[in-house]
């Protein structure tokens, strides 16, 4: 052992290993420090803005009392409809890629386009929807915002579903095929059920991604100072209200922006906790 310790090659590698560990810990500490700074600032300013009127009153004029009711309702409508659209489309597309996409050129093109959409800036998606929908109907609307958010969410669900389905052991699939189950049943009732927790996590990741998107909504849903649930007209939403109010010179508007940011953050946190505590249960055998 002493000879190994005295070996210069071993000592150099040990030194490089220790330096790498120290640098990694320092990088992690710096990242956590900035994260704690951001969260503490959000909590301090956000909790101070929380009140009952935030959930019962609509966005106010400068200097008057108001809340975020219309923005909360508008965000729930658009994000909820986007989730209803993107979840079945993304899961079915992911099943196709994992089950039937081996050596298929169409599947390869689909994966390539999905990867491009994953890395595309959200403002590009907003401009695309504006060009093909808003410019043709000549008005902003909640439906346009829903389409833009769905286009952002679908690639996330597709790739997460595809990747999770590929983790299912071949022995499990072969056992199902040996029992005479058709391929579509194996895909839906065996393969998908085995990774349902991962698929749900992918859906929640997509939900978290679109919950705070601002840029695409500026070109599609825009905003509305008044309460409205008409999806065929401009509709209020939390991201745009937060962006507008945070940039304003009015203290009451900036306070509402902090409250809205805290509300979005807590919603995403709650969904992630829910996915890890409820949907991570093992599939019964």
C-alpha cells in the first residue's frame, strides 16, 4: 500500500480527483447560494403582497385597490386547455416513437423536429402562432395563447414519454408477448403502466414549463384588465400581468407582481411534490 501511495501517477490522479471534488462542491455552493437569494427575495416580497383581495378583485388602475382574479382565471383556462391538448398528443406520439419507431425514417424526423422545438425560444413559437392564427383572425385571443402553450408542451411530453418507455426491460415485454397479448395492448397496458410515474412527471414538467411563459402570450392572448372567460378574445394571464406590473413605476402594481410570481412558484412546487409523493407509487403487480 505504501508503494501505491508513493507512486507519482497515483498521487497526481488523487490530487486531480480532490481538486475536482473541491471545484464541484464550490460550484454547487455558488448555485445554491444564488438560488437561496432568489427564493428568499421572492418569499419576502411575495408574502407581503398576499391578501384576500388578490383572489377576489381584478387587476386595478394605478393607485387603486385590486387583485389578480382575472389573471388567475385566464391562466388556469389557457394552461388547463393546453395540458388537455398536449398530454394525449404527446403520450401517443411518445408511444409511437418507442414502440414503432425503430429504424423508421418518419420517427427519426419526428424526433429531430421534437428536439428542435424543445430548444426553440418560446418567442418564436408565439410569433409562429401570431402569423398563422392571430394575423388571419385579426384579433388576439385565449385560443391563440392555448395553441402557443400546447406547441411548447407537446415536445416535452413526447420526449419524456419516449425516453421513459425505452427504460422498460425487454424481458417484461417478451413475457407479455408470450402470453399472446397484441402489440397495442403491450404498449398501453404493460409498457406504459410500468413507467406511468415517469410519464406523469413529464406531463408536470411540461405544465411547469408553460405556467410561466410570457413571450408567446404577448403575441397571442395579450392581456385584459377586466374579468373575462371568453377564449375568443384577449384574456388576462399571470405571466403577462407579472411582466407588465414588475416594469411599472407604481408600488401597488409591483407588489401585485411579486404576489403573482410567488403564486406561480408555489403552484409549480406543489405539482412537483404531488408527482413525487402520489404518482411515484409502484404499479401493483
